[in-house]
C-alpha cells in the first residue's frame, strides 16, 4: 500500500477506472455491430439482380416451404 501512495499510482487508479468504462463500451459496441453482417443486404441485392427468373422462383418456393414449416412448428407449441 505504501508503494501505491508514494508512486502516485494510487491517485491515478480511480481516474483510470473511470476512463476504462467508456473505452470498453466503445470497443464492445463496435464488436457487436461489426459481427452482424453490415453491408450484407447490399451484397444480397447485387447478387439477386443477376439471378434469372427461374432461380428467383426456386428461391421463393424454398422460402415459402420454410415459412410453412415454421408456421406448423409454431402451431404445435
């Protein structure tokens, strides 16, 4: 304890703890938003623009089937 008091580190610790909180929050928020696929809708729109009508119909049919399966699962609960 005497080392902290004589080195000035003891006075700096509360200030460091106060500064660590906002910095940690900034890094956590960046990590949360960075990992969720920002920019992905733009890529999906570009790739869908190059899809043929048959491919789009197949994708629609798959999605409709998935919606039906999920609706049946929700009705069973």
